[in-house]
C-alpha cells in the first residue's frame, strides 16, 4: 500500500510494502453502482448464515439491548458468558478469553508472540488474516503448502520449523479448501514442537469433531490455542464475536495485552440470550449440513466442474474445462446479482471458486445460473 510521498517517510518500516486485506466488499457501494436494492443482492461470497431467521435474531437483539445499561462500560472479563461457554465447550472458565471477532484474537496472539526477528508458519492455502497481521509487525512468514489433495504435509511442516519460529497457524476446517484435518495429525504436530500451535476452528460446527468438545488436547498440550467464531454457524457476523481457548497462562497474558473493553455489552448480552436457544441453533446447523450435501450433489452433475468435499458452510469448486475462465463465471453470477468468491489466485487452487451454502431457493438460483453458463459454447 502506497501513501503520497509527503507521508511515505513517516510510515512504520514494516508497512511501506504492506498489502492490505482484500476480502471486504462495501455492499452499499456495490448496490449503488449496479442500481439495485440491497434486497436484490445475493451474497454467497463471505460464508454468512442464511438459515437463522433475521426477525428472530432482531427480537433477541432487542431483548439484549433492554437488559444492558449502554452508559456503562462492558464487563471486561465477560464473566457470565465465559461460564456458559466453558460448560458447552467442556473446559474451564480460566481457559477462555473473548474477542471482537476472531480477527481481534488473531491480532492479539500475533502481537503477543511475534516481532520483526521471529517467524510464523502458516498452512496454505488458507485465510489471509494470519499473514496480514504478521506482516504489520515485520515478522517473517513461512507458508507450508498442503498436499495436492489438501492433506497436511507434516514432514514439510516439521522441516520448516526454525529456531526463530514462534507460531504455527492451522485453519481446520480450512478456508478455502473446506476440509477438516484429522485429530491424529493435530496431535502429531503438537508432539513434534513446543512452538505455539493455533487451530482456527471458525467452521468447526459444520465438521466431524471439535477439539475442545471431543478431545482432551487442550488439557494435554499447553502450547495449543483454539479459536472459535459466532459469525458462521450462529449467524452473527455483524456482531463481531469470538473466543479463544488455551491454557490459563496464555489466556492471562492475552488478557493483559488486549484492549481493555474489546468485547462490547451488546455482544455479551445477545450471546447470553442466544445460549438459551442453543438447541434451536444446533438444529439450523444440521439443516445447513443437509443442504450442503444437496448442493454438492447437484453441482457434481456438471461435467465441467469438480466439487471438493466440504466440512464447512461453503463449497469449493474447480472449473475443469478450458472452454471457460473463472472471470466469466464471476461475471455471469454478478449479472444475476449473485456474489461468489474467486479463489483461483491462491496456491493449489487454479480455476477454483467458492460458494456459500444458502437456503434451497437461493441454491436453486445457483444451479440455474451454472446451467446457463456451462451450456454456452
């Protein structure tokens, strides 16, 4: 990112060649440019949740707002919420810290462990926020590619660990490859290193297992950190809420370096209300998983497309016929006011794009759009 010469010399030396995060799209700007209403736009590019009823969420939000005093600062410990999370995640309250989304926690973890002399290892292709946050403080960055079938390459990972390596980031289930790594593989990595291993489980509610709920790895390994999000499975992307689970020493240090009131009163109150409806949320998650299977099966019928198995709320698709280009796919979807995500610029993902699993009505629009595109010569 470049500033005018007047300010360039004032920048931190680590930001002079800094590449900003490019995942965001301003929806108001887009609808204004296209001359459509916001309701006409179908967003399938950010893995948001279309299954939880918006009116139901708004009712819970109104109830939460009525229960707080907005003139007072939020509880910096989020004590009541952490007590409930500990119960559902099979852990202790001292193992939990809340964050303003997992992006906030990623940033805290990186600031806690890294500096310009240290190195971070990240399994790729993956979520770009790990690299983004590390680059802001000048840390060196070591990508370790997955195998062509998207399996972990543990030998390559082990060979990449250097004396100045401090952190290893693994997204599981992984965005954008959509697969979850086996718990034995995670254990093997934790056995071979004393570096801090961060497992980003933002999509874990759609997968086979959860490390915190279904294993004892948090108790066994004091260098393990888990990240959890409410944006995907709980439909609260706009609330900005997430948490980390780790040993109490790491949690206490994270608490000491975060912004004091990083987790607002509205988020705390709303999540307390949401946990009263926990079973309803789990039912919606099961609906997403069933719809994911239906959509995968339908897209798999197209000979020009390869659908990768998914343990998330999105599907990764590869264009395997050179009659078309990814740009054509993207443009055709946009003419239908449907946003999807081009992933072809990432390693191992040539000609790949990503689509969020939505409701049946929207998914039928996706199928019809693909039919229109792929029948064209």
